[in-house]
C-alpha cells in the first residue's frame, strides 16, 4: 500500500527504531534523539486529543519510565495537562518527574518492579485511590540478555520474558477495570 511505502521511507529518513501504521492510516515512528522529544509530544497529543472534554483529569501511568522514548511521552502528556505517574525500579523515574514538576506539570514517581504482579496491583490501587482513574498506560519495560542460545541460561530467558512480555500483560490487566469503568483508556506498548 502507498501508506506502507511512505511509512517505510519515513523510517529510513528518521532512522526509526519502530514504525507502525495505525488503522486510520497514520504512520507512527519512534526515532532516536533529537526527534524523540518531538515524536513523544506528537504521540501524547494524539492520545490526549481523544480525551473527552468532560474528563477534568487525565492520569497517565508510565511503567518503567526511565529512558528513551517514554520520558518524551511522559513530558508530552504532562505538557498537555495529564497527571503523570512515572514508575521505575528504585528512583530511576525521579529525574523525569522533577523535570515535569519544574516546568509546571503534575507528576509523581513511584518505585515499581513490573515483574512483581502483586506490586503492580498494589501500585495501581494506590494511584486509583489518589487520582480516581488511570486513562493512559505506557508500557516501556524491556531488558536484553543477548547471547548465543547455546550459552543462554534459563534464568536469563525467564527474566527477559517476565520483563518484556508478562509485565506488559500484568500492568495492562491492572488498569483495565478503571478504563472500562470510565469508558476511556489508551494503552501504549513501546517495543523494539
């Protein structure tokens, strides 16, 4: 299709790490900096552009909010009025949260290991108690344990699957009831 060809050309021009054509025929590309901030802001605008006017508050949970491109998405969501809850291991989300707050946005960071299903449930319940809703979830967690299959240990395999696949399921599952209840929700899965 012409859209696919144009999207492919855009990917080459931007040196994109991920390209996708939406159902509406829009090309979405994630590219390395300095385009990351601009693309993150555009993605945030597209997502928040669908928030109904009667929603006074859009709350976004960025799971594993450390690093490119989710920091750009978090900044873009905050710039458009969303309350951003940045979750990452340890205090890895503190920098992007501080930046959002310094620029007048509303953000908080939480320490979360997304491979711990019970911790995900507890964190989401706490966010819902404070903010009453989660409208947007950005799944960004990912690790690599690249090596030859012959040398790969089963623990490494399990860690990659738990972080890269199961965590996205767990986080999405945890926020779905709130999204259905409020008749609005967006889940953004960042992949490589």
